[in-house]
C-alpha cells in the first residue's frame, strides 16, 4: 500500500528545525530523503549540514495527515 499524505521531518535535538512535505507515496519519499542526505543531494543546505553534524538518527519522520492510499493490485 502506498500512503498519500503530509509528513514532517523534525530534529530531535533542535525541534525548531523541521521540514514539512507531501507525497503520493510517503514511505518511498522518506527513503529518498534518507538517500539524498547520505550522498549530499539535499535541496536545503541547512538540513544537509544538520545531517552531517548530527546524523540521520537525529531526524524523526512523522505522518501529519494520511489522506488516502493506493492499493497495488
């Protein structure tokens, strides 16, 4: 199942640092974010520097609103 919705990526150590996004496949989008961090391909230099300093475990990924899902098959 692919969940459609709105999500937030928030820093555990600095909760004032967050990113809100939306996707038609939230799980895949989170995996893309993690992959982009690891190769330095983030569109936000602030979040990329935060990742480099604190690591991926400092980020919490939460679904704010699940609007629908697409069933495969």
